[in-house]
C-alpha cells in the first residue's frame, strides 16, 4: 500500500529547511526585521527563535543596508547567515552591500575568501501591497556576476533549493512569491537538495514551450490544461534558477516544439524573458522556430493598489492562453 506523501505549505517548507540547517551546522543563523518573536512578516521563521534562541534568530533594526553589511561581514568571518528582507523591494536599500560587496569580494581578493550568504525576499504582486511592496526585481540581480538568483515555485523546491543555497560558498538570493507561501505540496521530512542552475519540465508538450517563473509556473500549468482542450499541447518549463540559467533545457525544448513563450511577472522590458529570447536567438534552436519568440511580462508601470488594476498589470491565465494560441496558429 502506497504511503501518502507528507504535505507542507511553501512557508513551512522554508522554515523546515532553516531549522534543519541550523540543527546540523552551528554556523547557520538568521537575521531580519521581526523574524524573532513575531515569526517574520509572512510567518516563515515561525517558532525558530524558541528552538534556537535570540543569539541565532536575530531581530535587526529597520536598516536594510546595515543588516546586509553585518551579514556580509559575518559570512566573511566564517558564519552562514540567512538574511530575510521583509519585502523584496527593500533590497533597493541594501544595493551597495549586495552588488558591490557580497557579489564582488571573492573576485577582488583572488578567491582567497567567500561570502556564503543567503538572502530571502518575499516578492511579487497579488496582495494589494501597492507599488513599493509588490515588485519583482529578480532580473536586476541576475544581471550581476557573483550573485546566484533562484525562484522556487513549489514547497518541494523551496526546501531543497534553500538547503542548496545554504551550502553554497557564494551569495544566493532566493525570491519567494508571496502568493506561494500558503500553497501545499509533498515535502520529504529528511534534508535533501535541489540543485541550483537546473530548470524543471513540469508538463511535457509538443506544440509550444512556455518558460515561466514563480507563480507564473502555476498559471502556465492552468493555461496548459485549457490549451489541451483546444488541441494545443504546451510544454511547461519551470525556470527555477535565473542565474545560473539552464540553457540546455530551454534550447532543447524550443528545438522540439518550435515555438517558445516566456512568462514572468517582472516588467516586460529588459526582463528575464529578454535574456531567454536572446539566448534562443543565438542558439541552434533559432533556425527551427516556426514563430517569433513571445514574451509576457508585467506592465510598464508601478504596480497599482487597486486589485483589478493589479491583476491587469501582470500576466494572467487568459493572457497565457491567448499568447500561446497566437504563436501556435498565427504562422501555420
């Protein structure tokens, strides 16, 4: 008789990963605003302060630049800090430490040191948090050599990729879409790793490849079900890692299906879809395409507070369906 897999929410999976890492390695500790007694802005750190104490679950002042500087210094001195930002938007307040210090110190010192720092960022729209608390800025940081940028879309990947990030000798930024925190899925109890830099094919298909990130993976899967009823079989690729990118999986999929659509929540212009489009255009897949490469990204505006306008500003299931139908049928 098959055992039913244990299910956790995305937030619980992240908390379990941090707890297991802290249990296994005394160098691992947490920093961030309201992560202690309050349990984090999205309750991800939960009861970790009760289990590990205030010396390893450290509430920081409302000073992101200072907290990031302390985390970089701690990593350089042998610690394994995990720094939580309340919202991904607040990374803008710590850009100096993230992009000029954490990302570059190993290179500038000839590999003599490393910065094993994990930074966690609740990201994305859908909660009515308005323009300064709802952005998807991951493409900014994926532009910077020395940083690794990941976006797990399932509870399983959230735990496994976070544990891989904690092991990594270099800084890793993990963007956690806020709408995923309550999503449930199977998560093994024992520690495991999901490699950074590998995409995952969530659904095979023959007619079009849809490369998606974070919450858009789930919208793309929903769109694929609708498209199948219309006779279109979409292959859904969960990018998972923005830097490094899994070129091989994307190119192979685009070569098979001969059509490719990139779906992401960040602003369309200069977003991750632009990089993927250029990568395909420079690859052996380009000559096999039967339609232009499509991009669905966020609107060219700050994210609205109004829920209807907020939904209109980022791709929805219907948008993915329409764009896929156009690519499959527009040039046949």
